[in-house]
C-alpha cells in the first residue's frame, strides 16, 4: 500500500534520508537505492510516495520512493551513457597516443590494466554494498583512478550507478583525474625538448 509524506532530511553524501509521514510512526528511513528515479536529487520538503516494508535489518523503511513531479524512469534508463562514452574515448585516446609514439607504451598498458581493475573494483564494491558486506575503502578506488584507471572508474560509476552521486567522493575523483592528466602533460612537456 502506497504511503505519502515529505522528506525531512537528506544526506546526499551518504545516500540516505528520512521521510516524515505525519503519523504516529517515527520518521521512515530511505536509501538512495530505493528511489524510483535518480534524475532529481531529493531535497528537504519534497513530497514523496512510497511503500513501507521491513529492511534486511528488520526495521521499517521506505521502498519504491517516488518524488512528486520527478519524471518516471523508463526501463533500462538508469545508466548515463555520456560519461561512460567519455571514459571510453579517453582510454582510447591514451591507447592511440601510446601506439602512435606520442606517449610511452607503458602509459597505455598501465591505463588499460588500471581501468579494468577500477571497473572490477567498482562492480565488486557495489555488490558488497547490496549485500551489506565489508566495503572497498574509497581511498583504494581513488588510488586506482590516480594510477591511470580513471577512465574505467568513470565508465563504472555511470554504467553501474555507483559512487556517482556522492559529492565528496566525486570531488576527490575529479582531482585524481586532473592530477593524472597533469602528470602526463608535465612529462610530455619536459621530454619534448
């Protein structure tokens, strides 16, 4: 049975919030994974409809949370393809640069291997999150991105819908991208003479 309420609090960096249902019940917990669409970021005061059910921990929580006025997500529309295409294009550019002699071949090889490791790590971390198991530390994900795996990490974030909404994580991730590209540009500028 659908219930209605308003978002009382939302912690976007942690991916959860609480809904006030104006009843005798306590505020209801909901996780970002319970949202029917992620095209609209939840905010305090949004009207929502949801189903009330017991979570894995035995406590009541909101499932199938729909924000009033948010577009309904179409089947298969969960993944954002543009960032994934940008990640694949960047990896392709690095590989072509390495094969063409513009970059050392080792840079191309490391970037491909690190991107594969990053994609697998994100997939594993998402699976662990769904099982409520011990997670891969964010610092490890950032280290792989910094070591040249950022194209694979970017693809994974958007195809798997994992870690792409946490603002603090995204700030560090994009810093690793800038540092990685900066190191390549710095190296190229200093070896061109």
